[in-house]
């Protein structure tokens, strides 16, 4: 009897998970389907779900009109660079906060996080003027630096909570065995916190990939990433939904593939520390 | 010998590289509209003719506006040419942020630009942006449904006729709405429509002392008429419909009439995108017999920001893109219906273009709009669907949100007007106008 109830509950849970998963995925699925429709089919009322004349014309048009490879490369560079740079700074910062805390550590952590509460537009002009001063406008290095700064509080917070899970005694033992600070961080702490570091890396890569305020405002032709690529297909005066969907699909495809292959690490990391 | 060959090769490569570096490349910010995208396709011809390269930054209209405003106010120098409209041009020209276009070549024939467009893109008589294409607004209607309703659309209808025709054409069972109009919040969306409409009802945004005028009978009449007509004959959820939503409805045969930008005429008469392409008629935007019609005037124009290092090359591009020759080029390759409209007088004198069904009504609409005299009573501002002051965009966005909330039934028309009055007066006081 108990077994039957358990199986029934399992089935309900599975069904609920599938329904929620499909609901969340539906907008992405709809975007992908729309990208294979003609513009007229894209706005048809009632909407056409699967039975339409599939066409790849929108992809051809988008590829012809835009230099997709350049946008893609800029996205990879900016998202990858800002995440790695952020990790290099955040690992020692999180280590010191987790294992050598001071009276002010909690306040500093809270203050760091509070910078995320400021609307980005509030500091647009100061940052824009600084970028002009340093010749960093429309420059991938400048944008990498800004995105690193923006995501740094989240990286530090996530790593801090992962590191807190690791018993300090293990590090003490390593020190007694003669490990220096470098060995302690790289050979003892890092391997133990690897799932956490991996999920921090992936999550911040996704955040940087999708960032659409600074990437639109600080770039023009050379450093523009895929967010600008999508924005170039949106129009309030003209029905280009199918082309916009094709551009969106091309912009999210790399990150979807990355997410698909790294989902195990991502889930493991997210349930290991910070946001469990 | 080998050394000399290597030296020659290196020198030749260096010279080639030097020449490549010396070639100018213009960075142009533009909107994602059909005519602009078409122009991008012809850019290679400009490069072939002049040796000047072009890099495009194409953005959605609101993103573009925010992006170029940030750049020009901080002298960021990111763009050599900016695509801006009639709202920004006189303000930026007055601030000295744009290079005057008063030395364009004789072949360019600046005098050929339609006077209404040149006037709206100038400050103190100096042209600061060259119109790429211009638009007004007009009535687009289904000739078959009008005939079925037993009515005949006059060339210059009144609002009363439009309301009557809308009610007669509405067939809820067949999913046909008599009229589709913008109701979406945003100063360039529903805000632009209702402001242009209010002109024909005798309303204005400000009196001569910059006091808000939403507490007048004229504004109450405008909003009550709009809401009454749309509730009777408009589509469900009209409060959130903008240009694209109405275009979609019209093209699917779900609107009897649509009053919107003249550029839409080429979309609704294109059989590839419109199911009703062969049964569309055109008329001037309606009036109320007060001497002002409800059509607006707008142009997307190319301007050179002050401080660009490539002023001469930028002007060269502008001359190319807004020239008579460019229009000929597009007509030759894509037909006269697809040339950028509303910018040059000579286009409307061309017998080939006169054959396009909406050409004459577009011209008549543009000619009947005067940004310097848009209201029945005297007003202190220039502009038809906007007031060309820097504060307008922010104020009008908030006001249009209140109006949209009234259309959606979330508040009454009276409440919306009261809030609009308070928002506007407060902002104008803070800005030092009052």
C-alpha cells in the first residue's frame, strides 16, 4: 500500500515537473518555431503551432545582413573574460571572508550586495564619461572590466557560502603539513569547492552573456555582443517578428548548448552551497 | 638579392596596409525600419564609388534614441552619423551638438527637400539633418467593407463620419473591428496619436505661459470621443496596441479603418504581407471643422554630430543616401512603391511615382501638416504630435500612461486628465518654464 502511494506521488511529481518545465521552456520553443515561419505566418491569428511551411529564409537574411561571427566572438570574449577575471579576484576575497573573518565581514558582504540594488541607469553617465576619458568606449576590454565589476558581488557571495561549507580544520591541517597560502587555496580549497566554483563560473557566464544594459550603451560597431545583435532586429514600425526570432535563436543557441551539457554541474553546484 | 626582394615585399605590404588604414570608415547609428535596412543593402555601392567604408549600428527606435542621446550629450564621439527625428533635430541644433548642413553641394539640390520637412529639421533657418524619409498620418480603409456599409469615404473626412463609418463596418461575429488606433503608452506610440488628434479638437499641450491645458473642455472632448469610439468599434485590448499590432490586425483583414503613419501604406498594399492588399483606400486624417487636421509630421533624418573626426566623409554619405540618385537606384531595383517617401518634392513630380496608389494622399497629408502652426489656439511650441522641448519626452510618456490606463478602464477619463495636468505642471515648474 505504502509502495503504491509512493509510486503515485512519484508520478504526480514527475508530471508536475514536466508541466512546469514545459511552461518555462514554451517561450523559447515558440521563438524557435517562429524563426522558421514567414513573417505573415508569424503574426497569424489564431497562431500556427507546427503545421506551417517551414523555411530557413529568416536565417539566411540574418546571416546576410549581420556579421554574426563578430557578435558571437565579442559575447564569448566579454562573458568569458569577465567571469574568469571575476573569479581570480573573488576566490582570495571569499577565502579571507570565509576563513579569516573580521568584525566587519558581514557588513562588507551586505554592502557589496547592495551595489546590485542600484539601478544601472543611475551610474550610466559617470561610467560613460570615464570610458570616454580612458578611450574604452566600444572596446571589449572595457566592457569585460565593467561586467566583471557588476557581477563581482554575486561571485564573492556565492564562493563565500561554498567556502563556509568547508571545515576550517582541513585547511589548518594542510597548514600544519607545511602548505603555504598558495598551496592552501589552489591544492586544498579549490578542489574541495570545485562544484561550487564551476556553478559560480557557469551562472556568471550566463549573466554576463545576457547582460543588455551596459553592452548596448557602451558599444557601437566593434565591441557589440549578441545582445546588440538581437536589438538590431527589433522594430516598433514594421513586422519583423520571424527575423527577430531567428536572431534571438542564434543568440541564445550557444548558451543553451552550454547549459545543456553543464546542467549536472550547475544543479550540483547550486544545491551544494549558496542558493540551496 | 633575396634580401632586396624581401625588403620590396615588406615595403609593398606596408604601403598597402597604410592605404587600407588611411581609408575612412564611418560609423552610422540607425533604426531598424524597412527603408533603413534597404539602404544598408546598397552601402557597398557608396563604398565602391568613394572608397569610404561604412559600419552600421542598427538599434530599436527607443534604444537608439537613448544611445545617441547619451553619446551626443557627453561628446562620446561614437558615431559619425546619427539617425534622428524631427523632435531631436531642432533641440540638438540649437545646443550646437550638430554640424549645420548648410554647405551641401549644388548637385544635391537642397531646395528640393519638401519645405515641411526642411522646416522641421532646421533651427533658425539652418538645416541640421537631411531627411531620409518623411511621413505624415492618414486614413487607410477597406474599400470593400466601406461599400458593404453603404458609405463613401470623402477625401477629407470628419471625425463624426469616421465614428459613424466605424460603427457601420464593425462586425464582431466576423471579427472585424470598424477602426484600429494606437492606444499603447509611450510618447511616440499612443501619445503621438492622441496629441495629433487633440489638435483637431482645438486642444493644445500648453498655453503661451507654458501652463498645462489638460483641464480644458477640448482635451476632455478628445479623450471621451476617442474612448467612446474605440469602445464601440475598436479591437479588444486596444489600450496596448501600437503601430505593429494594428498593422498586423489590418493586414489580416480585422480592421475597417486604420489611421496611422503614411509609410504603412506600402505594407498594407503589399500582397506578400497583406491579405487585403487589393482593397485598400486612402483619405486625409480627419478633422472637426476647426481648421486643423489630426495628422502628424515626422522624418527620419541623417545628422552629423559636432566633433566627429570625419565630417567631410559623413556629409558625403548623407548627400549620397538622401539624394535623387539614391531614389532612382531603389526604384530601378525594387520598384517605385519601395523608394523612401516624403522627403523630396521631385519625387512627387515624377510621373512614375504618381502611379503609386498612395503617393498623392501621402503628399497631401505631408503638405497639410505645419509644425509651426499645429494648434487652433496659439501655442508656444513647435511640433504637431510633440512639443519640441527637451522635457517633452519624459512628460508625455507619463501622460500617455495615464491615458492608456483610462482606455483600459482602470480609471476614468476625468481622473486621467487630472493626473496629466498635475504631472505636466509639476515637471514644467521643476524645469523652470513656469
